[in-house]
C-alpha cells in the first residue's frame, strides 16, 4: 500500500524533507494535494483529512503522512516513522536516537531561516516587517548560520565510521535533510551560504554525494521536484543576504 503524503502542492517547504526520503528509498507514495480533484485528491482531499471532525489524533498542519489507518504529523516524526523499514537509519536505538537529534537540529535551523523573512508573524506580509527582518537576517547570516553548519561539520568529522555521512557508514534521512537544508540556504542566502560553507568542506562533500545517489538524482531531474519560490520556507530576498 502506498503512503499518502499531504502537503501544499506549490512549494517545497517542510514536505520536501519527506519527499526526498521517500524518493531516495523508492517507497511508494501518493502526493495527495498534487493529484487530480476529480480522482478524490488535490488540496480539498488534504483539507478533508486535516479537518476531519472524527479524527482521534488529528495532525496540526501539513506535512502529515497517512499509512493505512495511521496518520503521522511533524516532519521529523514522519521521517523517524518510515526510516527503519526503508533502511534510512541504523537499527540500534542509539543510532536512531542520534539521527533524530540531528534531524531536530536541522528543523531548528530551518525555522530560523524562515524567520528571517517573517520575524514578527506568519500572518503578516514580508513587506510589513522589513526592518525586523533585516535585523533577524543580520544575526542569522553572520552568527547562527555558521554556528549550525560548523556543528554539522563536526559531526561528520567525528563520525567513527568515517566522513562520508552524518551517522554510521550509510546514508540516513538526516543526510537527505542536510542536503535539502544546504540547497535552501544557497537559494535564499547565496552570498552568506557560500561564505559559511567555504569553512565546512565535509558537509559540502556530503551534499554533493547525496545529490549523486541514483534515485535522488532522478528525482531532482524530474518535474516532481518543483523549484524554490518566494512562498516557501527559503525565500530569496537579496537585501537579507548579508555577509560581514
């Protein structure tokens, strides 16, 4: 049975971290909101599931994954749920916990990147919070981005299994998510990301290695991989791309 992935159809967003994992694993899935409304899919199907008044454990927001009768929300939890079956995480509890810790730290950085253009509130337009966004971007580009990326670099450098991946000797969902994070940073903050990544060669190599995985490469070249845009998590506002 195919998974049902529920996420907004016009942006990569947080759903892209799940898509990358499912694509890399070769797991069967339906991207529900991108489907045909005539076939019972599309955004209306997503909203029906999200607003189901009979749901005992309703998801708060997309992305969420439906696996038969099981509905799982939150990107990191979805990845944790599917990873063991699809060999995207080590089998030991220690390995699974460490991978989840890295994933949650990636999620923290994603949130900080998003908040550079929406520092006051998501219900306001970027144009309504430009001064605050500039201050937030200054801190993110000059301090927070390098700090996060150097932490990931240390993890790769200290991996007892070698410097090819974050955890152990095989690609995990955390590697795929770090790839997506770097892609997003390069789109939204090309100058600042180039400066920070110049000091973290191991995770740049990891990013390039993930991109060459056959199933990942095929997905990236397909129409299923929609481009970044200014409605998603990572938005390119040149005035926020600050380098000191």
